[in-house]
C-alpha cells in the first residue's frame, strides 16, 4: 500500500486459515506486543494494528502484508 493505510481503512491480509478482511485500528511506530508476538515497528518502518471483521481479534502487520479491500470481492 503506497504511503500505508490509515485508521479506519478496510484491508485484506492472509492468515493460516486463508484471506481475511478487517479494518486498520492504528499505526504502530514503536515495539509492541500482541498475544506473545513482538512487532518491531519504528517511524521508518511502521506496522499496523488491524481488527478482523469475522473474529474481532487484533493483530499487527507490516504494510506489505496488507491490501486495500475491494468491495464486492467477498
């Protein structure tokens, strides 16, 4: 995603169960911990907290792992 996603953007990402859709919660610019996973984010290489539409769970991903959601793709 060019310039990275913004809070509230609908995005898709791959999980072990397949592709899922959700929304960006926030931009992460410091090391963060989510469910035992350490996201080593920085201002130069931010990551994004996302919330799944189907499960309601949150995760942190690099911008390269996120794709802008296209309506009607479901």
